[in-house]
């Protein structure tokens, strides 16, 4: 249990999903070195060795594992101050040719997973009369990107849901916000579902080229520590904004442009970017 003796402030306890690699690992490591007690989750924690923070087994698509992990952290520390919903999966492909089962899997992880996590954390934070929930979304969630439409939809859904959710829980002293990263140098490309480039498909040539372009963007992405620094700032902000965007200036500006330009002009800009 945390030391809660009079005159001592307990260290803040952080629970972050998807902490075995990429942005999640970077955030967990960064916070653990700044006097936070950090628990990172992984579906197979025995395969994830890290001396900087604790690991607990959790699969955001399996509610029983969420219940057990949250209970395990709470029983050990007596509180959970910050939840960072970071676990996510990528998915690419022509929407017409993307199997429905893969679409549902993406929503289960990227959208319903965070909602399940929040549902199990809220009773603890409500009792504490305090807490912060950070949902990691994506700049892709602000626009329908060609051959990434399903991914954009999962992240966009979480963005909008957070807008409503944060108003509902504010009365309990609980804060909630979104952080939308652009392209970062992680292994998401290797782990995402790619609808196959099917021989003879009407999308074969264009999708194949777009897929190569997307992978190059990720490979040339920024250091995930930038996300860690931004999340650290948010944690230390008394009244966080509704939305944060982290990434290259052009990627962040593209969201602003969408609100300024006529729809068809913005669409042409995207098509030119993806060489469609």
C-alpha cells in the first residue's frame, strides 16, 4: 500500500495499457523516472522485461483480465490516480475489401477496450474524488484517410466519446482528455492488420503504393519520448484541455486546415498527399 501517513503525499499511481513497446513503453519509462508508481499492461507480461516499472497481465478485449489487473493494482497501492488508455492496433485496406471480422477486432481494441478500462477505473476514482484519464487517439481520427478509414473511425469515435464523457465525470472530481499523436517511430506497422493487396483487385495498384507510403511515414516518425513529455505536462496541468495533438507541425496543422478549407478542397489535398 502507498504511504498515506499524515504529512506525506503518496506518489501518484499510473496504469497504462499497451506498455510493452512503442509509445506506451516510452511513457511508462519516462513517468517511472519522475517519481510515479507505474504499472504497464501487456497481454504477455512474462515476455516483457523492464526494470523501470511494473507489468500486469491485461488484454483490453477481455473484460475479466481488466477486472483482475485493476483489482491487483488497487489492492497493492490503495489507489489509482491516472489511467492512460494507450493500447491500440492499426488496420489498413480498402474498406470494401476489409473483412468485417477485422473491422470488429479493431473497434474492440481501439474503442471498446478503452471504454471497458474506464468503466472499471471510475468507481475507484469516484471514491477518491480525484483522477485523470488520458485517452491516446490519433491525428488520423480527425479525418477519413484513404485506406485507413477504419482506423480513423475507431480513433475518431474515441475522440468524440471523450468529449461527452469528460463532462459526465467532472462532477466527481475526475478529469479526462484526449492526446492524438501523429506518426511516431514505433512497431505499429508490423503489428497492424493489412488487408491483402489482392491480384486483380480494382484497388491493387493504388492501395499497394499507398501502403508503402504509410509505412515510410511511420518509419520516419518522431521519437515516442515526445509523447511521454506531453503526457507528463498534461498530468501536471490542473485543468487539461479537451484535445491535445502531438507530432510534426504539418500533421497538427492538417487538423486546423480541415476546419478552415471547403470539404472538397481538403479532400483534393489529401488525395494529392497520398498520390491518388
